């Protein structure tokens, strides 16, 4: 009995650390729990933490071992499916998605498996590809061809798979599968269609067989100077490279993951939740360290957060000045405020930046099993070149 109570205390302590977003410390605490291989909760938490750090071998080993004992476990199946999805390994996904009851993605995945298609196939591997940004403010964008048809695509690390505008997708011959409902700015919901495109061309880089999302994107024209927006490049395309958003040079730079790569600048540890949510420790004003979502796609501002974070930092919202903004789910009520200091790791804003109250989805704060205290965006990164290394799980920021 005493032994069991001791294990329970260690487990509760590790769970609390995980919920606080202290992932490295939580891993150490879970690993100290006796009989961890026989403790399903500990095993799954260690697998989840490994996945947050893109430690695929560790995550797979833990999850495969657990599923050998509990083959119908839906959470383990979901985590293993996510682990394999990030590595473009789709063969086992249909069975895992069935166990995880995530059937909306089934037709998209089986299009790959039934036709022997390898996602994200590079026609030619380049050490480095530089693509000129067509716009930088309010958001960066580049030209990209989809099945040979060229359009303007916003770069947004808050997005997952590449998004193709609904009308542009028809012109480009994208294949559409099932719809799902997603939550966007302000908690608004909208439908997105899962799809497939045969090839993308980004600069001289050609990529074949891509899963995509299809939804309207023309409402974002104001963010790129009134130009027609054909889609959005999200994290899932970027994490196939060492990706640099060089705002000062006006370039998107994609380095091959296997090439010799020595980024410079301030180093910020990061994690990846779900299939595309980039997370890092940060701080608002003199508040406590907490997890922030790194989402570069909020036009004209650098930070948004739930009211709990603003209250804890002593931020007073103005009584007037609210306006209606536009998100993927529709209109969002937005209240701007000025921020003297917000930090991401060791990096703080150079000048005062605009914060927005309203765009942060209310359900996001606690939806992942740990607290997300805010969202860092465009205006914060605008003075820098920002590199995302999804192998070492580091963000590098330089002037």
C-alpha cells in the first residue's frame, strides 16, 4: 500500500509538471516512476513527451510496446498515427486511424496507400532553396505553383497542411475528400476539406504527392496588400526542411534536413504538438514563464492571449478601440493594446508591439492537456530572420 501511494505521488507530481508545460522536467519525473513499463499512464505520457520533441524512435518504441499489450487503445493508436504521419509513413495509418476513431482522414490517407504514393517526394534534392517573398507586411507571401498553376501563398506557421483556396483548387485540379470542422481565431468554426495535389513547385523546388486542406482564402487579401490569395503554406510543409523566414532580406530559405546546417542567433527550444502547433516557453511583462504558440500568421500584431494571461500580467484593456477582424471562421471582435515587453525564450521584443485580445481561441488554452498561455506572431518576429530546426527542435533568431 505504501509503495502504491509513493508511485501515485510521483505520478501526480509528474502530471502537474506536464500540465504546466515543463516538458523536459516532466520527462525526468516520469522516468523516475518505478515499474513505468507496466504503468500505462506513464508509458503514454512518456510517448507523448517524446512526440512533442520529435523523438520518433522513442515514441514508436513506447507506443508499439503498449499496443502489443493493449491493441485497441484509442489514445495510443492516435499518438502512433501522429508519429508516423509526421514521418510521411502512411502504411499503418488506416488501421491506427480506425482504432483511434479518426475516420474523417481515412479517404485522404488511403488515396496514398492504395495508389502506392509516397507523400512529399522531392523530384530533386537541393542543399538550399531561396524563394523571394512577394510581400512581408502585413504577412509574408511567396509565389507557388500547384499542379502547374501559379498563385500567391501566405506563409503561416499557425497553419498545418498546405491550404489551397477553394476556387484555385478547382482550377488546379486538386482532389477533394471529406470535410472536417476546425476552430480558428476567436473560437469561430469553419469547414475545411481534406484533399490531395500531385505536385507543388516552390522556386526551383518540386515536391510531389501532398496532402492538403481546401478552403476559402480570399478573405486574407488585405494581409498581402489586396492581392489575390491562392492559399497558405503551413508548418507541415516547412517541417520537411530547416526553414528560415528572413523578414529583413525578404526571403523564405529552405535547407535540406540532411545537409550541413549551422544556424546562428538566439536559440529557443521548441516543441511540436498535434501535427503542427509550434510551442516555446515565453513570458508576458513580468508574468510567469508559460507556453506560447508560435503562430506567425496574425497580421499586424505580435501577441494574443486568453484573459487569464492578461490579468496575471496586469494588462489593462482599453475601454474603446475594438474593431471587427477577419479570421478563417469569420468575423472576430478584436481589442488592441500595447505591449512593452513579451519574451520567447531569451528573446524579447525590440520595441513596443501591438497585442490583440479576441483572436486567441478560448478552447485552445487547456485543450492539449497542458496550458497554452498565449500566441506569439508576426510583429514580434518582423525585425529578424527566424529559423525552425525540426530535427534538434530549436528556433534560431538573428538580426
